[in-house]
């Protein structure tokens, strides 16, 4: 949520900040602003605008500013409407201090009343404005005492008064060429350049300038000046953080000729699956290697259960992973929405492994679930796409997905990479506990290796089919998605993709539950997407398929319009339904990696036809860093 980009150096700051904010647009926002300073100027120059970044750029064109240090922000409204007045940066009474802020200050009303009584005048509806005035008040009190303090000392005192979550960037015209950043909750990264330094809320915002980054921990503060970066805690003690070298190619974050980032990222899924698998399997023996997990095979052999917590798309991946782990490793798995985990009073079990799944590694609810698992005595493993993210630092080990930067808010390649990582984990756990034969292990690894080519083969024809289907179904008001077994969470994910980007109400449902409610919704206006795939070599899969055909007949008998996803060669299904999207064959547990692709493309083409903002759907953010 929200985006922050700041710069201290010798270059003109405005282009750097505007470019960085543009690369963070995927995080979601409804207004934008920038504060710029130059040595010798008494006040900082601020330009802001509601709406998209182009509106702020027009303000800058009509009323330009220049300088060599500054900070910018894209705001996702929590307190106050998305207006120019409420856009960040926010000022103190003097106009010398400005603040940008991601997060929520929970005690802002109490602080606002206190500061108002001390003579401060507020001009916005936001919680952020009180931070600027609080820092001003701290400095004023220090000045009156005859012991003036630097900006970083004032920020330290101020943040100790705040409750809630925050990532801060603070400037003062009294101390030019300095940015103070602080973190408690939402992410902050610090970029190290050649005699220039950067701050951002996510890696893509500064990746074009440096790949060497500090990731701040909760309770960390960074002071950026022309002479370097100092890291401290909120008490002023120096802290050390490792420099993380990001291997992402910045070109990966560009559209590369695709109309939208989401479409590009759908097409990148074969590469993402390969990269997540690379170096982790032996194609000779079938052995799986996950040394980075930080938990030995011997420890895994004593695990009696697994608790997985995740949000949104990652929760769907976790639910599919439950089927994989239980079937391959024969260990019971519970899957929780991370936002609900700590509220159900989970039972402590030192032999339970905790797993957290998150693309960004900074999702507030997932971090809270991780803290609860650790407090209950469980070791935790993270599945994450961002090296050095907060969740990876608290985990015993991490399985990185290597999907590369995902810019579209609606997750695609991160999802298939998470499924891949979970499948590898399930094989590794089965290998560690000795419940899988060498022959079966090798077969599964070989089949996983074939998945990327199968997706590449089908992408173009399936996309063309989905584009045609969008002409017929883009005006629908509701969709129903059905699946059985491991395909049920894929139905959920397909429904989520459609509702996220097209704003059509869509619901995923277990196919076997049709008679328990959803049948009441079916009429000639309701499109029903059915995952009717099967692995003919798997008896359970064949049985599931037969039951799903019965569900299809229930829908067609009530005049519902069925779009089926089926395996090449399942010719009988074409006689039962209006539309079929045929995909390549794969083993039952690997079919989700293929069958999600047509669901992503169907959602994409419907959204495009409806004129929706595919990459930045309304009211959504890429990384939900507040609860």
C-alpha cells in the first residue's frame, strides 16, 4: 500500500522521484505528491495532486521545482478523502518539516487534541499530518530548553509516541541533504549508490539506480546524507544490517511490448516455474534439495503436522499445497487465513511446522501469524518472492520463488511459483520421511520439468479463445467457478482474478456442494466455469472427473452457460457444454499449474473488454502492509 521514493545526491531529484513513483504504481494509490529541497532554501517546495501520477506531473509542468534532495509519495487513502489537501507530503506549522507515511497511526486523535492545545493548526483530515507537527513540537521544546537536537533525534522521540504501523520519510529544510526514514510495520528499503542514496517502500522504485539495498527491520531508522547511510534503532543505538544484492534485471519490470503488466506476467509463468525449480532437483535421481529451508531432513522427519497461514491468492496456493503435502508426505495440514489465525486461539505444538506464504514478505497479517506461530514454539518456513523481506528474516528458513518482480496487482506468476515451491516442499518432505519411493520421486520431478513447455505450447491459442469468450461474457453480472479436490482452490483463484480486475461478482465453490445452495443461482444468464480436468492414470482423478460431469449436467439442465476447462482428448465433454478450453495433460497434483492459466486469461480479456484498469484495479493494493 502506498509508495515512497526519496533521494539524496548531486542529481536533479524530481525525475528520479517521479520515475520511482511510476514504478511503484502497482502498489495502489489515489493521489500523489513530492517535496523537494535545495541547500540555502528556507522552505521545501511541495507539489501534490489527487488521482493518478500524471496529474501531479501536470502540476510540476505548470509550476516546476528543482533540487538535489527530496521525497515523493503515492497515497492509498485510509484517513481522509483522496484530495490534494490530503495527499502527502504533509507539513508542520513552519513549513520546514515534511513527512510521508505508509501505515496507520492508531492514536492520532489523541495526539491531535494534544498538539492542538499546544497551538498547532491542522489543515487536513489525515493521521499523517500529526507526525509532522509532533516532530516540530519535539524540536521546539528542545530549542526552548537551549539544547537543540538534530532531525533524527526529533524523529526518534516522536515515533515513540505513535501507536500503529508506519513507514516514514522525513525532511527538514533546516538540515538540507538529509532524509530520515523509520519503520514499524510497512516495508522500507534503502538503496546504496555512488555518492547518492535512496529510500523506497519497495525494490522496483529504485532498482534502476542500484541493486545494493538495506532492508530495514521493525524499529530501525536510517539517516541518509551525502556522506552515507547510518542505521540505528529508535533509541539511537547503531545497528548493522546486511547489504542485499538484488539479482532482478530491471528490464523484467518493464512491459516488454505487452499491453499490460498482468498479461506479460501470465506469459512469464513458464520461466518463473523453471526458475523456482532450478537447482532444487536432480533429473538423474529425482532427489529434491531445499537446503535454504534452515530445517534439516532429520527435524522434518519428526514433524507431526503443518500449519499454513496466508492471504488472498497465497491462501489459495496454500490450500492447493495442503492437497499436495497430505497426498505425497501423509502429514496433516491446516490452512488459515493469516488475518484469522491468531484470533482462533491456536493450540501450541512444538512438533508442528509453521509455514507462511506471501509474495512480498511484508503482508502485515501474515507477519502477525508468523509471530504467533513462533510464540507457540513452532519453527517457521516462509515461501516468498523478495530476498531479505521481513518474513524471511524471522523464519527458520525460506523457499524463495524466484518469480522476479510482479507489478500487476492481481497476482499470476507469483501464484504459480508458490504452487511450484509447495510441490517441491511436499516432495522434499516425503523424501525426508521416507514415504515416497525413488521411482515415484523421479517420475514427479520429471513431470514437473515438463510443465513449463506445456504452458508455453498452449498460451497463444488459449489466449485467443479467451479473447473470443470475452465478447460473449463481459456483460455478465455474476460468475460461478466450480472445482473438486485440489482443483477447488484453483476455482477460488479463478473467481478472485475475475472479481479483482473486472469488478464482476464471482464465486468459487466446491462442485460437490452445488445442491447445498448454488443451484438456486443458476439460470440462462449465469456463466459457470467448471474445472473438468482429469489424470486418466489416477483412479481418484477419474472418479472426481465422473462426479464433475454430473455437476455439469446439473448446470446445463437449469440452462446455465458452462465454460469447461478440460484435458486434450476429452472429446465427450464438448457434447455437454457450450465452450471448452482444452489444456495439456499432467499428473493430478500438477494440473493446477496448467489449468489456472486459462482462468487468468479469461479474467484478463473480460476486464480489458470492460475497459477496466487491469494492472491497478480500484481499491486494491499489491502489498497489504497494514491490518
